């Protein structure tokens, strides 16, 4: 809410950094799939959050973070109901979709979400 040009540039830089971690053949052959993958606001926040992580994070913490980011508010203003609603959407929609696209490794029942792997491009 009220994004500044600097916020937009930072977000673009973070998204480009994320896209570097995804196999380039996947991006070029399924560009519409990438847009579909990132069309949902909660999933965009999830992708950015997981790209920032270096260690696995409990699902409840991920839900709290995504609720906070989507509502543009601090953690203390996120209600338990909002956190639970996001957790359910993560489990039922967002995490499975990211796993289907091979962006991360996750399966139903996992209460820990691993960060998005950073695979450096090999220079041939």
C-alpha cells in the first residue's frame, strides 16, 4: 500500500534474483507458467520470503510473516484467525503449487518450509 519507486525497484531486484535460482530452460519454455505462479499476492510474498531465508522455517512462522506482509502491518497486529487463514491457504494452495513447479521441496504434512534453493549458474 503506497509503494514508492524505491520499493518497486527493490521488489523487482528480489524477483529477478529469485528467477535466477529457477532453471532458465523452465523459464523460457513456460514463461506463462511463471506469470501464473506469481500472479497471486500471497504467493509473491511467499516466494520473496523464502528467497530471503537461509534456514528452514516453521509453517506457523511463515504464515505469520505472509499475513504481516499482505496486510502491510507488524506481527503484533496479525490476529490468530488471519494467521490460520494464511496457513491453510499455504498448505492447500501455495506450497503445493510451488512444489509442482519444482521451486521448492514440500509435501502435505510438512510443518517446516525450506528456503528456496539458490543454484548458481554454471559458467561453461
